[in-house]
C-alpha cells in the first residue's frame, strides 16, 4: 500500500461495528468496478494464498454474490453477499456471511450488514465501509478469525490490481 493513502480501521464494541476507510490511487469509476464485478473481485478479494472464485454474481438490489474462498490445497469455504441497496458509483449495502455450496446461509457463523460508500477525491477514490454485526460475540469472532489482517491484505492486493488496470 502507498503510505500516503488513507487507511483507517476502527472497532467499536459498543455498537458492534468495524469501520474501515480506505483511499485508492485510482479513479472512482475503476474502484467501483473492482468492487462490483466478479472478474475483478476474483483477482483481489481475500488474503493470499487464498483467492476468491465466483459461482454467481447478480449485482442488483435483491441479487447476490455467491463465491468460494479457495485455499492453496483447493479447499473451499463458501460465502454469500445479498445486495440490499445499490446507488451506482456512490454506495451499496449487503448482508453477508458464510454459506454452503448451494448458497444456504450458515447461521453458526457471524453475519453482518456491510454499508459501502464510494467518494471521488480528485484523481483518487475513497471507500468507507461500515460493518455492523448482530452481537458483540459475532464481532469478536470475526476479529479472532483474522478479519483485520485478511481484509487489509485484500485491500493491498486491490492497490496492485488498480495500478495494473490504470495503465
């Protein structure tokens, strides 16, 4: 990550939230595309050596993204994001969590509401992500699973992808 780009990661246990603000050295249109198209998401989402593999992407209100996190040995952990609201190149919200290969949510793992806001900052773009968990236990489980480290790694991979796409 470029050290001159904003990166803020705040856990608020009183409100069961994780708030991430991240700036990218790329135009808003390109950053939006990287967050909303499966071909690009599959290239940066998730911590190495894991990678995302989309099964279904239906980016519309009422649609969903169903994907597997594929490990180095080929093992798959399935997840699903159900899109609630979408305002093109401004924001989208989703409810997400772990599921099975058929998309049935696994309520034994935490789920969260993710509200993602996109803002142009000159020739850069800022993404403001607010994750709200149902319970403090869900928030703490997510943190214990290495969310901060994994999400940070994915965002750094997005930096590299955006640099390639800008050329």
